[in-house]
C-alpha cells in the first residue's frame, strides 16, 4: 500500500470516528459538531471572507517572524563563532533568557510596544530565535578540523572559512533549529493574537470560542491546521533545496 | 636555495614536548619521506611545516621566506580524505576549492579542474559527490584539489593509510608520476617504511618524542619505480632493513 493511500485512509478513519461519536450524542451537539457541520460552516466562513483574512494574517506573521528570527539568529551565531570574546559574553545571557516562555513576556511587551506589529515582531523573534541560535552556534563550531586546516592552507581567511566551510557544514544542524522555530512561530503568532487580539486566527478562535460559536471555532482550528501544514511544507522545501546533499548522503550511508 | 628549510624547530602542545630541535631541508624536485616510531609527532611536524602551527622556537622557511601562516605554493593532502573533502560540493567544486589563490575566471577554473580530474583518473566523475565514490577515488579528488592550487611543495600526511593495498599501490604510482611530470617537491609523512622507501629520493627517520632527525638516508634506486622490481631490488631490501632496525631500536628503548 502506498504511503499516500495509507495516510488518506487514516485521516478518513479519524473523521469517520469523529462523525460517529458526534452523532451518538455523548456530548451535546452544540458543543461538539460533526465533521460535516464543521465543513459546512467552514465553506460559509470562507465565502464571508473573515476567516480567510485571519488565516492569511496569521500565516504571514508566522512566516515573516520566523524568517526574521532565523536571519537574526544565524547572523548572531556567525558573529559569536567568529569572535570568541563575543561568544563568551553572549552565551551566559542566552542561558538566562532562553528558558523564558514567550507568553510570560507578552504583558510587558504590550506595555512597551503597544498592540501593533512591533508586538508580534518581538514575540515571534524572541520565541523563534533560541532554537536556531543554539543549533547554529553548536553547528558552526563543529566543522571537522581537517576541513578547516585544508581551507586555511589554500589561503582562505577566517571569514571565508566561516562562510564556505563552517556554515555549509553546519546547515543540516541549523535546519533542525529552523524546523523547531517554524512550529514555534505559529504557536507564538496565535497565542499573541489571542492576547493582543484584533485580527488573525488567534483572535478569530478566541472570539468564536467566547461567544460559543462552536462550529466556527472548529473551522478556525481547521484553518490553523492548514497553516501548520503550509509552514511545514515550506520548511521541508527549503531543507531539500539547501541540504538535499545531506539527506542523500545519509540515505546512502544507511543503505550500505 | 632549498624549497623548504627547517631550522631547529621545537613545539610543545598541552605541556608535552613534541618536536625537539628538528632540522631538515628539501631541494627542488625532491621526494622526501619522513618515517618514525608511532606517535612521534609526525602530524604536528607537518602542521608546523604547512604554517598551520607556529613552532615555539626555530624557523621554517619556504623558498627562502620565513613562514608566517600558510603560504602560497604549498598544498596539503591529509589521511582523512573523507572528512577533508567538502561533502556538499561535487567533486569538481571540491577541486576548484583549491584554486583560492589562482587568478582565473570561473570558467577557466572549471576547465582546469576537469583536466586535473582527468589526470588523476577521475574522468566522468566530476558531477559526483565525494560520498558517492570509493575511498581511493576520494583520495584522488583530494590530490586533484591539492594540485589545483598549483603548489610547488606538496605535503602528504599518511595519505594512503586508509585505503586497500591495491588502491594504495595505484595511487603511489599516480603520485610519483604526477610529481615527476609536474616537477613538484614532495614531503610524505608515513608510518609505512615500504611506502617511504618506494616513493622517496631521501628517507628521513625521526626519533621518539621530542622528535628530531636521527638519520637521513639517500634512496638511490632507479626511477621510474616499479611496484614489483623496485621492492625486490637488493639495494631496496638493504635500506629497508636499515630503516626497520632503526625504528625497532627506538621502539624498544622508548
């Protein structure tokens, strides 16, 4: 059986059980709609357009926030990899800030930054920065010594070696951090929208939930799921593009 | 003027004295092998010669100029070819990686890289990645990359220790052929006395740590060398016995 077919069957089974449980009436149907009801609501909502706007806003926030965080984190890691003094100064600060949950700093961030784009930028970058930075800092220092000595003997400067040896050698590990950041980005975007809420899927879900519009809440969840799938697909495409060699090398090593 | 002039260098690493007043000279076009008991500091010596490490005292001069970092005109070939090659680059791009100091356009560099790959017997493997070819072929890519830098001195750090016997013989002959054709000066560090003698015009025998030169033996065997005839020549066998006795004496006194 192909893996596509297996996935399709598995998902179809999930919806069948959901439909069955919902129709049994174990939970009042006001609180637990059937998949068909949710689908009908979703179609209505998409026609009205509000959910589509919310979806696009959230997706854009997550993607822009994650991209900015990745750029900032890799740039920081490149600097700390190049200058040992900077690394020794920055790493204790990183250890201090890293365990802070983004939700905990949101009230203070609202106080300082208001409810606009700056708030989202700050929360998303803060949440997504650490996994990328930590993976990148580790990866940039982990290139084999013999590769670096070879590059030095050919006349490459330390900056050249960073860009042409340490960075490409570290990309597979850096991407581990990027994947974590991508999933965190969506969580952070939706959570921030719930707190700061004026738009986006977080606001939509909160609004629908608090006003007991249950089918709409489920429709919002479906859209959040789709956003997650899109973010994941983008990361996987980038992964294939940037470090496809690594997967193929690992596959070859596994086959031998 | 000697291509390489090493004058009484010493080097300690982590409190251990590795090199203790070592001197040697390499003349233009010479093939020199350096052998010594295991762990005598051959690799440390090579990194000092390559300008990757600075000796604590003494001096290394390359073509009359005192080394201050890795110089233009010298290239290194390591034992650990699978790690020294860059796995995200195709073989041809690994070769052009060696051309950092070569003034040429990208197209010219690629053309030259193709020629060098052909010269080391890798025609048709330019688009492969290093991990898609055998160990012996990977070492050929590393050799091609070193040649791409147009070095006048090649430093070889046990380049063939990790390949099978047949491949080793093939690449030994390839290296001898290329060194002779291109007029390169070569310094090969190895623990294999047979390889040292087979390749070299001179074999330098090192002592235990802190290492210095205990013998400098001229290998007056005719060239081109032949894997069977050379190794069966009486002169070869005498030299082999002499070097092996030297090393064994140091192993038992160590």
